[in-house]
């Protein structure tokens, strides 16, 4: 799934979501909230900014929001990227919020600002939180 700054919303129903392909929004937001569980190991969800179209309107990274319902739903992620475009003089990262009513397992998570742009806020919540990779929220500036 690829958009050019578009919003991707997967679910708001108490079902198990299993993503089998990479998702890229090029600065658009991604949401999968109110789902039974969410799994996409070995893949990438990227809302990283892209300065090359729409006169740079999407240079900042989009937000990523994943949450499960109250039915002990687990969230197991692959790579998450919400960074600003590396080619921009200043591009902020989008915030990442992962809220599992069950166990949350995160892998490589990057919300890095570029130049004078700020890094994104990463919120991780679960009955247990397993960090199986790096979490980067810095800025290159």
C-alpha cells in the first residue's frame, strides 16, 4: 500500500489485523485503532516525509497510531518510520502511539527530525512492553 501523502486507516473493528505487505504514506498518517490485535512482523510501516511532490507539503513525517480494544489484544510490530524527509532543511517527525491492551512488542522504531525539525514523540503502552530493537527520536540538526 503506497500513497503520496494520503491517510491510511485500517480497521476500527474488534478483529485481528495481520498486515502482509509494506505500507508507505510519504508523509500521510497511518491509523489502526480499536482493533482486536495487530501483527506485521518483518515488514515496514512508513509515514516518512517526502519533499519531492506537492511543493514540499509532505516533508514532515505522518503520525502512526495503533491501538487494540479491551479484549487483551496484542500488538507486534515490524519497522516503524515516521521521520521527516532526509532531503529537507527542516522536517519534523510524526508521533508514534502504540497502545496494546495486551502485550506490546516493538522492533526498529524511528521518529527522527531532519535539520531543524524535531523528533517525534513515541508512546508505548501495554500490559507488558517488549522492545526488540532501537527507538530513535532525535533530530539531525
